[in-house]
């Protein structure tokens, strides 16, 4: 048991250190920094789940099992947050859903005897891995290759987890098929391979090849920005205003996939952009009327200096310098 508690102490220390690095000043670092931090927390959480199961198997009681199940669900869930941060999207609603799912898993594991709680955990992992795979497969961030690896790996583990529950419930938890393909040992091995594949993909996102561009020109669009930055920062705080800008850019991409980011806002070909984006932000992003008042036409008000024409990028592969 001394070794078990030692592993627990190391896991808590590592997870605490990573969380201390990752969580302060959320919204201040750039998208890549946030992506790497949350991806690192997801990796530590995945490793921590295995440590908790080891402690449980060594007679550690119900608490390590609860922590292991919650950590196993949180690992892909945190990767969803990382991918959202990489695209510059806020993940408030996603985070709330993740918290609710984690609490539900903890409650089921603590109150439902095995193997019932194991089936519930496997389904929850299948849901979060499937959602992670969907988010990664629909990402517009380059390079696309590593994100496709994340999508494929998450999807495969989602299917495996779902079949783990189905085989256990239908064929039997003591069946030869379950013991050979879906018991703790094979599930741990497959999980470790998934963590390694995703970890390598995360490194490639940061350091892997990018694309160079052949530049063509199109007619300049409308520039919509948060006009009075100082007033908005005083009213809502700098982090919240950065979140508003992220919402604005996401709403512009919803309506115009070719929209480009500009300082404090976006440039888009959407007609009557200020009005249309204001309506979109109120309807789909929960903005209040006093927040939409902050939006102005950046070109006509000289809120920012704009280019006479914007660039459309035609992609071709090359190594990142």
C-alpha cells in the first residue's frame, strides 16, 4: 500500500502542477498556448486514471475507483476544450456539460455496484471520445494531418468503449471474449496507445509542417470590431472582452467561412455586417443588447487601420520554417 499511496501522491502533484500552469489567466494566452496546456492536462488525467485503477486493484477502496472513472472521462473531454481553444472558440457551454458528465459518472460509480458502473463509465467514455473525434475532424486549423490523427484515434476508442459495454452486457462480463479483448489489461494497453498517438499528434500540431500560400485578391469586405476597447474592458474586464472578440469571429465564420481575423474583430463579406452579426450573436451566443452596441464598422469609424483588399489563401504543402 505504501507504493500505491506513493503513486497517488505523484499523480496528484503532477496533475496539480499542470493545472497550475494551465488554468491561470485563461483567455490571455494565445490559442496555441491554451491548446497545448489543456492537451497536457488531458494527458496527465489519462495517465492518472490508470494510477487510480492500480490503487483500487491494490485494495485502495471505492475512492480511487471513482477518481479513475472520472479521470478517464475527463481526459477526452479536456481534449475537446483544447481543440476549441485552438480554434479561438470559447468553451463555456462545453465545460458545463463536461462538469455535469463528470459528476454523473462519479455519482454512478460511487452508488452503483460493479459491473453496472463499469458499463456506465464505458458509455460515457464513448460519448466524450466520439465528441472529441467529431470536433477534431471538423477543425479548420492547420496542419490538418495531426488533427485527423486525433479524430481517428478518438473515434476508434469511442467505438471500442461502446463495444466494451455491449459485450459485457450481452455476452457477459466473465465471458472469454470480454476477458481477452475488453478487460482491464487490453483496455489499458489500447488506452496507452491512444494517448501516445494523440500526444504525438499534439506535438505535430505545434511543430509540424504548415502550408505556404499562393495569394489571390478579392474585394474588401466589411470590418466589424469591438469599438471602444477601454470602455468595454472597464465594463466587462479584459478577459471577457477577449471572449466577446472570439464570439464575434466565430459568428462571422458561421456566416462567411472565408472571414478573416483583424485586430479586435473580423473582416467579412456578409452584407450589413454589423446588424447581421449583432443578431447572430444575440440569438446563438447569448449576447445582451448592451454588448452588441459595442460593435462598430472598423473601416468607417477608423477604429482600426484596414487594408484596401483582403487576401484569400490557396494552400499548398511545405515545411514550417
